[in-house]
């Protein structure tokens, strides 16, 4: 095709390419190296959310991609705009979230530019891919190829385009390249090999206490019902990884989360299991609690990419390479029903009624037990609302919401970074505008990017923010105290987060009595917009995760 005589700029064509990829929403912070592109993209009809910090653009795009199943999209400027991404990108890499970030680059024509930096090493150090597009005629194809790479690798791709090239007259092909979705290979689900299946059947037949544990691979394959049916046939129990939590909500023999966040009941059951059937999960260190969760069990992994070693430990003893759904269904068809095994009415009652953590702590007047706070919201939040669990110490408590379905609950913790909660909530709210989003976050995490309250207010996002405010960095104070060291560097006092929210134009309330929770939920639902509920909690209640990893020194 010949060159264009339309008088359009390269950024016009790039905007058309991005719009054709149908990202749903672009999360943006404008600067010299991307503002023309972003402005044109908005004019195509693509929804835009203009954030206050570049990190939050990518974090919000991560949550949006996870919720929609598509490719997340964000745009930032060059130099400092790009360097702000180096905390968000590793999280996206490790969580295997496909997204594209269009980042400008310094102009090629300039001998010196204040924000010039070699951007690629910053990006590749995070594990993400960097595509520098410097050939004018290939800019459109190059951006499309970034979306294709993100889809195929399920990883973030950063595209660097010098902004003088973006602003130049377009001299490339008149038409747009084919959209990445149209170029994706059509791959049918992978059935298991009969020999592999026979070995798996023999392994399962020799086990007496089986736990069927599902991860996001099982969620993506729609394997939840088959996993539950397999556990029923084996008289076994069910569990999930943390990101897949809620997949078996309502099943009487669902242990909920496996790993460091497992309940006391779940840990007792896992301790006596002799086989874990791990479906669509990478068997991470946290998922197995470093190998301590199931000391007597062998592990059968069902996955299209099975592995033996995961994060420095032998994760599985046997493998069935297959699509999660087809693998479980084949196993189910080849196994005869057996008796109820360790399933009893007493165990079902225990699972349903026993607290996740029964440890008693002395109450502190004016401060709440975070376990009681989560229970109060669990009891009164509508089932259809979206839940977002951030990172940090409080995330253990929020994971203990057994009635919440996986499709309505988001957790992304793979890099262990706090400060993502508000951005994740924005991404979910943009992906699911039909229902309110509820964010549970700690004060330390919330204050890292508190400026996004203004973004939430400006875009009128329906987000209820529940701040579990212990006046400190929760994980750090408990670790320091366990070591017998001063916690002064991690204690800051109970900031009035409700007042801060009101300053940003969001309704704010401080909770003195948990009996007020139903009324606050009703107020939020009735008035629309956003609201922050500041709940002061005790800093003396350490989660079981912390207590196991950092026992107090005598």
C-alpha cells in the first residue's frame, strides 16, 4: 500500500490501532510524549481514566485485564513517567497478566533532552518486554504486534515511541493492520494422553484422603464444576489458591484458601491428606506454605504446562498434561465412586462454623479486632458487589470471606507490594460498572497512593473503600516485635482517613461501633459515588501468617 495523503499524524493512526484492539478502558497520565496520542484515543470513543500517578495507571490496567479477560492498556510519558512503572510491572509479570503500556520516548531529533533515558533496561529488568518503535512506517504494525505479544505470552509489553515520530505526518499505509485478536491461533483445549491418564488414575486409586485444589487455570478453563464433582466422587475435600478463592463457595467440604492464608481447619485437614490434586495452579511457595502445608501428601498436577520445580522447591510428584477441565473430566470418568472417606457431618459443621483463627487477643477500647470487622462486612455486603483485597498484613483477614464467589473477588499479590489497592479498585470498577466495588485496604497501603481518591471522585467510580487502620505498617510492627526490636519506625498513629476522603470530595465516615456497618453500606448504596469507611483496628492482633513465620523470641 502507498503512503497516505490525508494529512494525519502518526499519533492519529496509533490511536486508531489502539481503539481497534478494544481495550475497553485506557488508564492514562499525560505528558509531552503521549498526550497527543491519548487525546486522539479519547476522541475515538475509547473510555479513558486519567490517573494521578503512573504506577496506578498500570496497576489499574492489571485489575481491568484480570476482570475482563482481555488485554489491559495504559499510557504514560517518557523518562520519569516510565520509571514510575517499575513496581507495577513485576507484579503483572508474575501474575501473568497481559497488558500493553504505550510509553513515549525522548525525541530522536534532539541532541539533548531533559527526560532522555535508556528505557529498555528499566522495563526488561522487571521481566516485561520492551518494544522500541523507531521506523515511522511500522509504528501501526508495531503497536498491534505489542498487543499480539501480550495476548500470546500473557505478560506486559511496554512500547516506546519517540514523540517526534508520533507527531510527524503519517507516511505509512492507509489502512490499519489486522487486530491482534484476529491473528491469535485457534487452539482447542488439550486432552490428556491415555498413558498419562492411566498413571494418574492409579495414583488417585491408591490415595485415601484427597484434596482437589484449583488455581486460576481451573477458573479460566471453567473447570470448577468438574473439580467439585471429582472431590465428591473421591470423598475428598476442596480448596483453592488465593487468586482463585471463592471458586467453591457454598460447598460444604470447601476448605477455602490453601497456603499461608489457610484456616486452622484447612491446615488440620491438609496435614493428614495423602494426595493433592492440583488443577491449573503453578504450586507457588505461598500456595504450599513452603511445603509445610501437606507434609504427608503426594501432589498430582493437572496443567497444560506442568512443572516439577516451582520457586525453589519440588512442587509436584506426578503430572497430567492437559487442559484443566478436560484433564479433570477424564480423571472423573475413569474413577469409580468410593465411600465418603473423611467426609462427615462433623467435619462439614467444623468447616462451616470454626473460626479461621481462634487465637484470643486482649481487646483495646476504641479499636476493633480486624477479624470482627471483616465478619461484619461479610455478613452485610450484597453478594453481587465486587470485592478487592489489597496486599499487606490486613489481606489475610479479608481473604476469610467464605461466602464470596471467585467471580466477584480480586486478589493480585504476586510481587508482595502494598500501595495497589486504590488502583486495583479503579480497574475493577471500570471493568464492572454495573455493580459497586468494595476495596479492603490497610492505612499504610492506602496512604501510598491516596491521591487516587481524587481520580475516583472525578470519574464518579462506585467504590466503597474500607480502610483497616492500625496506624502502622502492620507486617513490619509484628515482625519487629517478634525480634524484640523497637517498632517506632513503623508506627504512625491513626490518621483520620475519613477526613482526608472528604477533602478529596468523597464521603467519609469513621466507625466507632461495628453495629453501624449495615447503615453505612445502605448509605453508600443509596447515594452512589464513592465512600471511605475508616475502621480503627488494634495493632496488637498479628495474623497467623506472621505468627508462624516470626514467632516471638523468648
